[in-house]
């Protein structure tokens, strides 16, 4: 493989495209051209303002999908960057640029791994696929979720899925995500009666009714977690009330809250408890607006788990830690179909930050790990 075909070169080409969600900015056509040359059947799936790519190589048998996203978060203030965020630059062995870690280096490493695998095993058993979206960092409505619905309608089932999210902590492949907590959001709105602070008998302070509820939810022991999941957590992300005048009792108070929950909870069990406590505090539970980002999922064991552990050990000499920590990923839309899902990517210490970066040496090593996972998953099925 020439330097022009290296994972670093492809990562730089992807980073140079300003694909702030949901704009793909030409990333997927570039990838599709490479995959088509490697024998993949390409399907571009434009849904709303979102570009999605579905590509498959192989005719039958179990399906291994390499999944990821081409969109990135906005770079923020340009003056905070040591180099322009969409001008990929190598400094002191690191590749800088928006998306370097999350997750254009992973996508590049996957593409190069798939190309090498197809050359080495042109008649491989099983099928190898890519599912890429430009909607992971945004609302996630018209990306992987919608593609999975479309594939399901066709009767296409993904048996194994490797998501390129940045999972590593201190060094490459020290951590593999084999699951994620669920995420449930709620907007709680309490209506009282506005009045003058000197005449509280003529008012109903909405904040005074909201705060006891929030305190109860914050101090409640939701569960203790299990061997794979930390305990369910509750966080208040914002509280709003008042008119801006210091002598006015607020008639409306609002709070945005979030639960990251283990499989010991469901979104229904959380809602039931919260609505019960609302009634206890004379708050109408019907005023709560709920939004479920995803249910918890986990792949505790299976062929792809074994393949990843063995591949990482072979390429790094280390054994990875299986973890469910962190936020959500598009794996939450794939796992419910019964797919074995793992997430493996570069170090995540600079994701969504100014001066996002990844070790150059990690990109090619990650590609080698991906190739070995593909081989161990598909060969000798």
C-alpha cells in the first residue's frame, strides 16, 4: 500500500472537508469511491438533510458491519485552535483537526482495513458492510436510526457491528465499549402564580414547589448498577425561572434533567417514579416533556468480543478493558435488533475540544486491529 492509500492520508482528506453536522461535505462520496474499487456495492441513502452510506461486499452468510459517522461538531472559537480546525496538520507526532479523534481517523482506518482484507480474502465467507451517517452529532433522527429501519423493512439483519467511536482512555485499544447506558431526558415545568415578594400570601412560588421535587430526585438511590454498568445517575442540566426583577415571585419554573440508566431500570420505570413524586408535590406530571435518547444495551460475550480481544492482544500485547461508561452512540440503534455491538477507536481525551488530536502512529495500528477483527469474525465462519 502506498502512502497515498494510507489511513493517515485518508483521515487528512476527510478532516479537510468541513462536515459540521448534518453536512457530509463530500466525505461519503470519497469513501464510496474507495469501497466501490474494493468490490463493495454502494447505496447512498439521503434522508431529509442527512447523507447516509450503506455498502456491502460478499454474497451471503453472517453480516459484519463497520459503522461510524462523517459529521463533526462545530469547531468553536477559531482563536482557540493552534492550527485551523479543517486544515489537518501533523505536529510532534499528532494529527490535529476537528474530527481527528471523533471519528474520521477511525473511518479512514476502517476503510483501509476493509481494502486490505478484500485483497487478502477476495472470496471470504460472510458479508462485510459499512454504515456511515452525517447525523450522529446532531438530532440522530435521519441517520443510523432511519437506515436501520430501512434495512429492517428489507429483511436485512446485521449479525456483528464494530463502531469506530473513540473508546480508548490512555493508550490505543486499552478500552473497548461493549455497551452503553440508556439516556432519558425530561423538561419539567411547574406553574404557580406570580406575585410581589412582599405579599407571598397572594402568590404561589413555582420555584419553591420545583426545588423539593428536584432535591428528592437528586438524592434518590435509583439502583446499584451491576458488574458491567455503574449505578443509574440523575443530573440537573438547567433551571430557569423569574422575570429578571428581584421583587417578583416567579409564576413558572422549569428544569431540564437527564438520567443515564443501567439495565436495572427502564425509561418506563423512571417515568413512573417521577410522575408519582410529582403528584406528591402537587405538580401535574402531564406537563413533563420526555425524550428517550436510547435504551441501555450490552454485548457481554460473543464472536466479535472474542475477535476484538484477540486482535488487540496480538497487535498491542495488551488485553483491553470492557466498559459501558460514557455517553450514547449510534450503537443504540443497532443493538436492539439482536446485533452483537462493540465500539473501538482512538483516545477520547480531546474529543469535542479545540485542538482535537490523535497520535499518527495510532491510526495505522488501529487499522491493523480492525483488519484482524474482520478476519477473526468472518474467516472460518
